[in-house]
C-alpha cells in the first residue's frame, strides 16, 4: 500500500516538472521572438518630386503609417500625413543634405518640427557631413508632421580625402673612402743670417769714452778739453799756414800788364773810328 502511494506521488511530480519545462520553453521562445522582431526593422524608401527633381529618402516608421508626403519648396519643408496607432510611435527620417538641409550663414541650423496644431514635437538629431537623421516622437492623435528646413536640392562639397604619406625606408649611403692625399713638402730656401759683430769696441774718438761697449760723450771735462791720464788738458789749436808773398806779387804784375794791353787796344780802336768819321766828312 505504501509502495503504491509512493509511485503515484512520483508520477505526479514528473508530470508537474514536464509542465514547468514546457512553460519555460514557451517563455524563452516569446523573448527570442520579441528580440528578433525588434532587430529586423528595416528602413523603407520613399520618393519625393521637388520642382521636377526626384529625391529618395529613407525612413523607419514605428507605431504609425505614412499616408502621404508633400514638399513645399517655398518654405523648404516636408508635410507628412500619418496615422498613429501606438502610444510610443516614432518616425526616423534620414535626410541627405543634397535633398533637404537647414543652415544659417553657412552653419547647421536646427530643423523645426511641428504637428497639425503648430506645436513643437520632441526629436533628436544625428548629423554627418552628408546627411542629417531625425528621430521624432509622435503621440496619439497626431495626423500631420511638418519638417521645416531651409532649402531643397543643395550642393554638397565632398570632404577632402587625406592621403596618408607613404614613408619610404631611408637609403643607407655607403661611405666612399677616398685615398689619402700625400702632401709634397715645400722646401723653403735657407735664410742667410747676417753675422752680427759682437766684438766689443775698445776704442772711441776724441771727446768720447767707452761705456758698456758703446762710445758716449765724455762729460767729465769742459769744452775744448780732454781727459788725459785722469787730468783735463786744453786741446792744441791749429795754426793757419802763411801764404807765400812772392807768389802773390808775381800774380799782381801779370794782372797790371794785361790791363795796359786791353786799354791800349781800346784806344787804337777808338782812334781808328774817329779817323774814319772825319774822312767821310
């Protein structure tokens, strides 16, 4: 009896355990499905015609349906007509700058996003050099969304591509060994030195004495005297040689005779000149 009761109790426990595993598997399946459904949200593409130019933009609509889109080139805006079906509805727009942009004096300016009542809607923005992505929160009851920028069909400058410089390995230069240059010694001619007479002078002239091998004036005696044997004596004066009187008289006689001869010749010339003058008369 006891063994039968125990077997029934174990059977019930096994059935309860099997039911618990089934519930756990179902729960895990639902979680996995929810993750997959949220992960596989694909962006859709919509085309808009602006003044004859067709533009495509991507969007992701969560909890809503887009009925129509109308561009207004005068205000640079897109008017969306929507149907919100979820309280947590969001509209994610990827707007290329070449399609629609909002700028002021060359810099980015925030978009203005309002509903059908002109009320501002909450949104966040992600900006790149090529596009601007708007993530807009849409409450229940929203039927129109007006995304206002500044202009359509904008030229976009491509960012400059920075070229990574390629570093070339340094070239190792092999040093060239030059042979040593042998310098030819220049022989300078020998310099002939003039011999210096170092023989001390032992004799000096009159009025000088030898001091330290040099003749200097002897200032030990007065002028006209010299020192002889330690005593100043007077120098002997030179007596002029008398002129020969006989020779002088002979020369004087020759002069007188020459004077008479010259005078006589002059007198004869004058007489002849006088005589010649009278004969003409």
